C-alpha cells in the first residue's frame, strides 16, 4: 500500500509539472520561397526583424538578458511564446495588446502600432512559420515615397532600437528630420550596406537588396518627405 501511494504521488507530481510548464515547441527549419504571396506574412522579412528590433534588445529579451526567461531574437525562441494558429491564446500576442504594466514593449517604449499587432496576429494565425520570401524580380524601386515605402522599413528593422526612448548609439530614426540628416550625410547608406567605415545595421542581419535599393533610390531622388 505504501508503495502504491508513492507511485500515485510521483504521478501527481509529474502531472503538475507537465501542466505548469508547456512542452517546448520543436525547432522548425527555415523555408525559402521565390513565389511570394501578398497575403502571406513572412517571418524573415517582417515578424523576425520587428520583434528583434523592438523586443530582442539588450536588457530585455536578447540571448544575454533573456528577461523573464524570454528571448525574442530567433524563430525557435519566439515560437515558444506562441500557439500556432491561435493568436488570441498566444502569450506573445496577448502582451502586445495589453494596456497595463504587462504590456510589451513596456513603457516608456511606444506600444506596437495597430498594423504591427495585426501583422503578428496574422503570422500566428497562418501557423507562425519560419518562412522567407525574396521576390527580387518584382522589387519596385522607382518613385519611392517616404511615408509609404521607407517608413515601414525603418519601423520594422530600426525604430525599435533607435527611438526617443531608446536612442541606441545616440541615434533616433523616428522622425523625418532625423532620417533626412542621416540620408544627406551618408550614414544611412553606409550602415545598411555594411560599409567597412560604418557600424553594420540592423544588428545581426542585413536588409534585403530590394530594401537597400528602395532606400538608395529615395535618397537619390532627394530624400523627400513625400
């Protein structure tokens, strides 16, 4: 009888542990496509850079800081906070739509915009895949608009680290005036092309050639606030 109680107690303990801690989501190898869909959210081009820039920073959720045990710098770590196909029940999405102290990114950092929240929601809804697509053949780089073409790139890849509340390196790219300055003095092109005379940005990756060409085209046209 004593042995039976010990076995029962051990089973209850294991059940408690299994309930308290979710099993790790398996690693997903990246998938690459050249036939891009405008209705698909691609991790490598949008979700990954956005979370890396806004959340996976030093002191928060990079590999060294891993605040609260959470890392937001790679797909495997990010999907541990996600229930694929179920955004409303995913920790990642729930903290993004919080309004109080649990909101991420935490104050004084700005909350995600509605469009950015919708992007994360749609990615999770589509399965939170480790997907990528570079449609170079259909990359449009003429008549670039600052608001339509350039700001989304900066918001996704740069603004999380370089904003009024987190001026990493003393750089703020949250306003047109600042962007115009970096466009005119050559710093913007230098960092995104990983020129040896500049610090390569974004950290840990490089913009696609399409995005680099869009920015260079915008600058060549006068870096207008259009």
